[in-house]
C-alpha cells in the first residue's frame, strides 16, 4: 500500500485541472504579448484566469499578478516594499516559511532594515501585544505574518493583525500559501497590502502562483525585461500553469465546505487513533479545530531505537510524510519552527498533512506501522 500524507508540501493535480492544461497546450501556443490573433487568443486565457481569481477573492483583476510560485511572490512583496518605501524596520515571527524569514534576514544583513522577531510560546502562538508595542514605537514598519503555519498548522488571526497594522500605518504582508484554496479570503474586507498563493498547494500545477497587491500599495517590479503583468513582472507568462491555477482555485472554492468537513474528520480521527495506539504521544502546535489548519497535524513521538529513523522507516513502509517544511526535507538541519517553540529535540516529530483523497483506511495503515515502530 502506498500512502501520501505530505499534502502541505504539494498536492496531486486534479483531473479537471489536467484537462484544462492539456487543452491549453494543444490549442493555444501563441505568445500572449503578440498582437496577432494567436497571441490575442492566449492573452484572453491569461486575463480570464486573472478575472476568475479576482472574483473568488473579492478584489480587482488589476491587483492580481502571476508569479512562479509563493516564494517569488513573498520575495517580491518583501524586497520591493522595503526598497521602494524606504522601510527601515521590519517585524516577522521565527516560525515563518524560509521564503519570508530568510529574505528578511538577508535584508537585515545588508543593512536595509532592523528586524524584530515576535515571541512565540510553546504552542506556536504569537504575541500580538508585542506586535502593537513594536509598532507604536516604529510606525510605517513592514510586517509579515503568515496565515497558517506550514509545519505546525497554527492559524493566525490575520484580520486582527491587519487592524493593528492599519492603526500604525504599517505595510502588512501575509504568506497565505497554506490557506489559499482551503479557507475563504475576502479581500474587500481584509485590510492588507499583500497576500500570496501557489497552485500546487490546492491541486493545481507547480511553478505558478500569484501575488495580490493592494491598489493603494505601489511597488516597482523585481524582474525586469518586458511589459508583462502590466509592467510588474518581465518574462513570458506560464500560460498553461496560469490556466491550471485558476481552474484549481475555482474547484477548491466550489467544494470548500465539503472538503473541509471531510478532511477535518480525518485529522480528528488520526489524533484519536494515535492517542489510543501509542503511549506518551504528543502534538506540536495547536490541534483544536478552527485554531489550526485542518490539513496539518504535527506529531511528537516517544524516542525509541526504531523511532530514531522514523521517517526512513515510514518511507520503507510506503508512507510519505515530512519531518518539517518540505523546503528543508532531506537535510540534516533541524526544523527552525520546532526549535522556535522549544520542542523536545530528543523526540522525533512528523508532519502528516491531508487532502480530500486520503481515507481512514490509510490512517489505520499508518497508525499500525507507527505502533510497531514505537514499541
């Protein structure tokens, strides 16, 4: 049996998305920047996708910019904001994705900003009182706080964070890669400057994403070379990816409530099965529904001889999961997120992440193997 529980790293392409992409590949090969009929036909596909995403997020198509993925979108928002607005102070958390954390750390190394990291407790909760204190002394700061943590699953109150940032005229960016396609985002109500999305996190293609830029937030391009994306990102558009991205987001919103209920049921079931099967099981981060991603569960196991090679043993058994963020899997470097919440380094931790294709039978299969490994 082959079991895939690493959906926070990437998801399988939806068959309908594949069909849309193949049709685009076979029948629409013009360059969208060309003014002849073949080019105009392809340009229409790009703009229809942009309009679809904008309608879903309750914003204007002019505020959606296609990128190569979430990492590029995060970098663009961070670097251009700091440079273009002359920002000298930035705030983030120590449990952000490296696309945010490493970018801001580099900006600090080069003397562009002074960087403050918010305190997080043992469960991964961030200190919003500290955020307000820092902003009260440093108005017009750049703030980057993710919506849903990719390793722990914790959900942050971005509406409340947005209100605090607006109060002090701060620029607010949120990495929404893990919640896009899984939770509704209404940008007509959320007072935010930037959010990001990546197609492969919600059954769309890899290599394509987008950055929402609030119309009142004017930044310059980070990639020059052409007039694509309304002069904001040079380079021929990934038309097939863009078509697939839009279709995947459409499908995710059509079935969001149904899928959320089903997947939350899987997560709750696995929590109870693990508690029953393995003594001294613990969970990293918050596991309560509505306070954590229904797609992510981070589990801390008791240390045994077999558990020292837990991921390896699971892989041998045909079970795919992760020891942390997918962007650092396969390295010997421990998770910076688990380090930030001071998780017990002697206990192996595994992130299981779910999607609508997973089943309770798969969970039983995994728990039975874990029970043997942790004897």
